[in-house]
């Protein structure tokens, strides 16, 4: 098949509402992301609720399950980046979707045969996490090839609209689906969504050249190069520190939120899904306003101001009680969602723009090793704290930690930067 012209050589598209969506290959990636994100919302709710409601496990076991979903970033995150820099990333995306679909299908099968255990859920979470490592690192490394570096903010913003819209409607749909089918069986719907996602990825016509690997190149040296690239850049390392700190305490928070809502506040799966969807409203607003906000504040300021101004609103959740105070907490989470998206679009676009093509996999893997490894540690910590001090007190601890996440980027060169440096000046 003929290799299509690189997006970097294509004249800039007209400024219109569709923008990159006029490009068929980006449109297929957009559709793949859409169905996969709907499925992800189901799994995010159904997997822990299968443990809490269907199996009746303890707070500590829920924390372990939460940790297992992201611990793969700690176990294989760094070598995965070096491996991916030797592969065609689109192929990795397709294989990862297919494998995750088959793994998820084992849960409803075990439920129907009355053999489901928490140990199987641990195994499923771990395997899903392993292939999510490969998918996520490849996904962020593939986008610059598909759209060109000049259009990364637009591409990331459009994909964030998908994720935020899924966060808006997905939890409501997931909650109702879980109430109708039970949590284990609802995971089959995500398996179907991942299969559809793989089919859209297969349709993408633009092919990557086979990565060139230096003769005698060693994985260990490539891993060190990736670590050196990320940690040796003051702006990049401050972003990683901010994200890692936030994810650590958000991992603590989220591990106990799925215990707190049904057990302490008596919320049904449908009500929990509706509460989670309010967060999606904030994410959608963030995706829609990220470009004008960035133009107003500048890329550098948008990163630290977004996280400083919105993270403290998470404190409304542990103060919640059934009734209006619970919905006030949900509104606070919506504000957090706005800031999260503005922060992520700007910092991810900067990382992608800064990094040479042959380093993208290792850069993204190094970042994810740190920031998602922190989620795994946070989930396990949340389980331990939940056993010791209860779910509500654990939420307070996690929320306070999240509120302090702005400090690394505030006390960095970003505080005085309107525009982030170009690659040659970073």
C-alpha cells in the first residue's frame, strides 16, 4: 500500500468547526476513541461494583483491585516505551483492543457459571492494565504522526471532547446497565466496544514507516535515555511531579469513593452513575473552552492556574450527605473536571511537541510509569486507610492531597511563562 503524504506537509486546514474531522484517518481515530471511551466508563464503574456489590469484599480488597488496574505501569511501563519505539504504533493499538476485549469477556462467563472470585477480578484488572500500558503509550505517540505537530492542541482538544462526553453520558448508561444486567455482565458491553474500536483503527489508511533501530541498541540504555529526557527538562519534570502527586491522592480518593457512595450514603448503581456523569459535564466544558482559555492565559499559565483554581473543589465530596450536599459535591467534581481537561490538553500537547519522533514512546512510557504508577500506589494506600479510618476519612485525606498538587508547577519556570518553550529552547 502506498504511504500517504505526511500531515506535516499538508497545507493548514481551513479554520472551521470540523477542522481535523475532515481528515478520514483522524475521523476513524476519533470514532475508535468514542466507542472505547463509552466502554471504559462501563468498566470503570462495573469492575469495582462487581467487587463491592456482587462479591461483598472489604475496603482493603477494593483498594487492591483499584491498584491492580494501574500497577502494570510500574511493572512494565519503562520497557514498554522502548519496545513501542521499535514497533508500528497503530498495530499495537489494534492488538491491545482485541486482547482487552477477550479478557473482559471472562468475567460475565465466570458470573454465569457461578465461579467468579475476587482473585479473577484481580487477574482481569492486571491483564487489562498491561495492555492499557501498551495502548496508552502508543496512542499518545501515534497522534503526532497522524495529525502533525502543528495541530496537536486541536487534535487533543477534539479527543478530549470525546472523553468528556463519554464521562457525561457513560456513567449514567453504565449505572442503568449494571442495575439491569448486574456489574459482571455489563463488562461484556465494554468487550464489544473494544472490538468496535479495533475495527475503526484497522480502517486508518495512513501507515507509519517502520521505526529505525540502531544496530546493537540495548533496551536498558533506551530506558535510561527516556528517563534522562523527562527528568532532565525542568518544565517537563515539574509537570510530571504535579501529575504524579495529583494521581497519587486521586488514587486514594477514587478507591474509597466507590465504597463510600453505596455503603455510607446508600446510593444505587444508577445514582452512582448519575453522580459520576456530573464530573463529565465539567470535562466537556473544559474541552470546549480549552483553546480560548489557553489563548487568554498562555500555555504555561493555563497549566498551573487550571490545577490551582479547580482542585480544591474536590473537598466537597467527603463533606457530602444524602440530599443536596451530595449534589453540591458532584458540582464541585464538575469544576475539577474543567481544570483537569485544560491542564491535560496543554501539558500533553507540550510533551508531544517537545519530543522527537524516535523518543515519543519512551517519553510517554516514562511519564506514565510515574503518573499512573502513582495511581496504583494510591489505590493500595486508599484500601489500607479505608480499613483503618473508614471511607469518609480516607476521602478527606485524598482530597487534601489533590488540592496541593499545583505546588510543583507553581514553584517552577512555568509560573512566569506565558508560552511554553519551543523544542529547541526547552
